[in-house]
C-alpha cells in the first residue's frame, strides 16, 4: 500500500479547468438569505465567529473542501491532494451591503463576486457572509467550482451545514490531519501504471456488457440517439438572438420568486410538470423581451439546454443521481400560452420516455439540501458542445423550512456559469413553497437583464391567468354537452 494519498480528476472534471478563460468561469454560485435569529450579534450585524465555528464543526463531512489541485508531470493532468496549508479564514469572507441593503444591492454584490476567478493554489471554493440586508437579514454566498463535484467528493458544504430543525446541537470539530501527498516521481509512476491498465479495464467492461444484453442495448441506443441529436442540431444551427455572441468579462444578476403552488395548479390544469411550466414561462418571457427589442419572434427557433436527473435505483442516495442534458425547442413564435405549453410538454414527455428522467420529488429530500451539488451537476451536464441559445436549470428542493444554527433560510437563488457565446443563464430553485429564479447575464449583450426578468415573471403570472380561464370555461362546456 502506498504511503501517500490523492484522487485523480475525471476527464470531464479536468475539462472544466481547461475551458476556463478570463471571460468564461467554471464555478456556480448559490445565494442563501437567512433571518438573523440566534446569529444576530448584540452590537449589530451577524455573529461571524458563530458562523465560522458552525462551518468548521461540519467541514469534515465535505472532504473535497479541504483539498487542492496538483498536477501530474509531463501529462499535466490534475489530481486532488489534501491541502496541508488549509486555512478556513481564507475561504470565509465577511462583508456588508450598503444601507438600506436592498435586493438590488445584493444582486450587484453577487455579480461582482461571481466574476472573480477562484484561486487554483487553494481549495476551489469561497463562502461570503453578507450582512446588512433589510430587517437584519444576512446572506451566505457559496462559490463552488464544477470540478469539485463528483460521486466520490462526499457531502456538499450546504448539505452539511443546513438542518430541518432549528435546535440541532453543534458537534465538536474533527481535527484535520492532512494525508501525505505524492511526489512528482510517484505521480508519474502511478500514471504509467494507470495507462497500462486501461486496455484491460476496457476489455473487462466489454465482457460485462456482453453478459448483460439489456444494458449493452441501452448504452448503444443512448449513444446512437446522442450522436443523431448532435448531428441534427449541427445541421440545423440555432438562430442568433440578442443574448448570443461574444461575452465580455462583466456579469449582472437579478433575482425574483414565484409561488410554487401556482405552478402546481398550472400542471394540474394542463397535465404537465413544474419543469414544463418553467420552460413555458421562459419561452413567453423571451418572446415579450424580443418583441420589445424589435426582434420578431415569428421566425425564431429558440433552443434551450436544460439538465434533468435520471432515474436512480438507490433512493437512499439521491445526491448520486445521474444528470443528463435535454435540448428543447421553445416555441416563442406561438401566440397562445396554452398551445405553447403543450408543445413544450410534448417534447419533454418524449425525452422522458427515452431517458427515464426521474420526477422532482425523487431528488427533493426534506432532510438534506442538495441545491449547490445538483446545481453544479446540472452545469456540468450543460457543458457540452450542443448548439443552443441559452441554458435553464431547475433544482427541486425541500418544501419544509431549513435552518443554519437556528437561523431560518428564507430565500435561495442560484447562478449557472455562461457558455462561450451565451449571454444568459437561468437557474430556478424550489424551496419551502416558492420558486426562486436567478438570472445570470453578460452586461454587454444584456444590459436590460432586469427587463427580461420582469417579462419572465409576468409570463408566469399570465400562464396562471390563462389556466384560470380554462378552468372556468371547462365546467360550462361539460354542463352544456351533458
């Protein structure tokens, strides 16, 4: 047994590091707004020491958050090693919003923090404590690099620190004893052995597949469908829109929320899913936004990339659900809200029949909070080269309140990193009876991002009104026909 320890990054995880540029970043951002509760400081603001102690006591549950990158010589492939110089104070940043601490000021602060790259010489995460919101509220802003999230990474930080009860006792911190990291020579030798084993591993996998004909047929079918879809999208590239083009170095973000119960009423009336409602609201909002930009939606073929979780046989570990990418054509040219919804619903049903996507309730565990992890997994799934216009991520969450050291979580928003050529990304998180929308936009391509957010929100309300009209007409029709 070797006396050292490390984990080799998968090729996909390594690709997120290779793709980063000064304009394109590889991290997601989660924003959580809390009431102060017992974390209120007697002198004003929040108790930073108590917050730090709470995170330190549970950080052992997320071991990846104490690891940093090292590189295999010659091949230059990254690996994870324990950071023997780890200092929690570096990763916790304490700041305050200017008075009066409005939502707009929070959005501007999040946008400034979001564009700052993570330091690759340290573990790839930051947690900002932002106090000064109205009514004494404070926010936690967690930046997590996409390369950190995989099945072997352990719990996510938010999953470790949030609790469904307000009085969960604070555990004793587990001392961090960094494991010995390998030398450059040991990394090279291990890599040579790894490469020599690859042919044998491929042969073993082939034999296992040959023994499981159903699995082999499924994987071959999935590969053929993926290739056919990619070729089809390449032959029929997406049209150019005002939010497609070369993105700049600056970002802006905007947040709003809508009632989850309203979305469920729409799904009941129109026989769809909450995911269908979100995509329909985006389609209607983009239609209105483009019309205001004097761009006719009649000739647009708007293509959106959205991640979904696949069916997981192990219900005890929802965080290990596989995530894949769906590509949906948004019918922004359709005038009728109901027809627009039904066209989207028909597409997602066909995709669900092929991929076996799991319902939202299967990955919404009331005991834990997987938002940052699934948000990262969703962004990883969206990091393909499929030609689309924008990305939309839907992250289901628990519908009961969660707490951080007795402080109740009130709002939660997410942002997804922008692709090259994409000036818009939308993340929707459901929690405690609401859908929380986070829009991340490039300032140069979308200086009017707030207008787009208003259009999407009004489109959601318009879809609700259209559903109410349908519900009021249906009984009259049934009474007449009977």
